[in-house]
C-alpha cells in the first residue's frame, strides 16, 4: 500500500511540486491524497492540475485558534494520512493536530536548525553574515522549529546574494532533501 501523504502549503508550492514529480517519475511510491492550505495559495493550482483534492482552511484574524486547529486536524484526518508534510505551511499547528499526527508530521525549514528558526530564516541568516546556511527536515513538536532533526544539507551563501536568490538556491537543495526523506520514510514505515 502506498504511503498516504497530506501536504500543507501556504505559498508557491515548489516543494509540493517536487514531491508530485517524484511520485509521477516513480521515485516515490507514496500517494499525495490531499493538499491543504491556510489561504488561497498559488501552489494549490499545482495539485488541482494533477487532480489531487485540495482544501483551504483560513485562520481569520481574531478567530478561536483552538477551534481552527481542531478543524484542521479533522480535515487532514479525513484523508487517513500516514504522513503529514508541512511544505512551506506558515502556520503553527496546535495540540489537537500534534496529538493526532504524533510521529507522522514533518516540516521543512530553509536554514540549518537550530540556527535561524521562525518565519524569516533566510533573511536572518543573511543579516547574521553566515557563509553557510542550508535546509532542515524535522519532526514537528510543540516548539517553533525545535523538533528532532531528520535530515539537513548545507548551502553556501554567495557574495551578492539577496534573500530571494539565496532562498531559491536553498529550495533547490530542499526539494531534493524532502523527497529523500519521504523515500526513507517509505522504506522504514511503509
Ligand atoms: C520553503 O523554503 C520552506 O522551507 C519554507 O517555505 C518555503 C516554501 O517554498 N518554510 C518555512 O519557512 C516554514 N518556516 P515553496 O512554496 O516554493 O514550496
């Protein structure tokens, strides 16, 4: 049975695309059974074009966060996910979600954790003047980018890099790393 993956996104979804491409090539046996977002993310169109069910679950300003988290949990659970992949999902999930998907929830981050956690990892790395940064795939816990590290890869910061150029170079590595982690997951959990 292929690993049933639900992917959560907020942005352009190029990491999602890397997973979809790996499935299409047969490099992954996994099935992406749904893609969810907290907004009308650009990347949802990638899933729709491939016939993958999508959903949007917005966190409206001032809304009850616990309720939002429970509803997100229910939406993802409805797809019987074996693995939930946060691939550029820019919301923190709460205790209901963490409890339901404990041990099968991974995230990817554009820095070498524990350095530069949070939503501006690439900007923060540039501001710190580091010469090497990278990306990290990790198991999600209740902290902000604090969970156990599954895989990491370094990326050099080049002279003249700005946030966009550096982030794009990191994402080239990150796409491959995420696919490798899911492949490893299939081998150990499939
Ligand atoms: C990726 O670099 C991912 O690590 C980052 O968002 C980007 C999504 O790219 N996630 C975070 O910063 C979460 N803290 P994409 O929309 O092109 O797939």
